[in-house]
């Protein structure tokens, strides 16, 4: 997620539903920060909020709950390896989107964490794909976005 958006949430800006982010304490498991892409340490303050990873409201603009570190954290830097939060589940739902922010049908699939990057690469082989969303395969929670130029 973009740092400016995360800092706004950390300062109390309203979420996708117009609510202030809820403050909670991390249990240390199952609380992945969508900014640093690491699990929020047990006992650390965290935010829970509704996030819509799209600029406009439209039929394909899914909204769902996410966690963020309550204290400022550094945005994940791509190293070519999967970030921590994408190694904690056995599989993920991934979908390709066009430049119009619509799902490109035929791209949605559940893939193992071991084959996630290869599957995303296969999706990007289609020229109409602008980006890929990675979501929880069990709860549909937004995890991360992969851009074509990444």
C-alpha cells in the first residue's frame, strides 16, 4: 500500500466505509501488515480497517478488512522474494486486472505460496493485464498488489 495512504490511516483518516480505523493489539499470528508486509509482532498496537484497493467505486472494487501496524513502519521493498506475509498460508487467490480496474476473466486462481510468483508471471503473459491482486484463499482478505512493471 502507498505510504501516504497508510500514514493517513495511522493518523485516524477514515477507511473505505467512512469509519476511523479500529485500534487493537496483535495476537502475533494472523495479523499481517499490508504496508511492511510482515506480521505485526505479538502485543504491538495495530489498526483494523476496511480497505478498497481501487480508486473508484465500481462493481469490481472489492472492499475488505485489513491490518496495519499502528506505529509507522517502512513500506515493503521488493527484493524479488516473497514477503513474509505471503509465506504464512499454504495458498492464495490471485486475479489479474486490466487498466480499467476490472477483473480479467480466466485469470482468477488459487495457487500455492511456492508457485505464486510463477502463476502471477503466467497471468502477466496476457497483454491486457495491468496488475494482479493477491488475496487470502480462505477469507478473501486483500494481501498485496503486483504491478506489471514490478
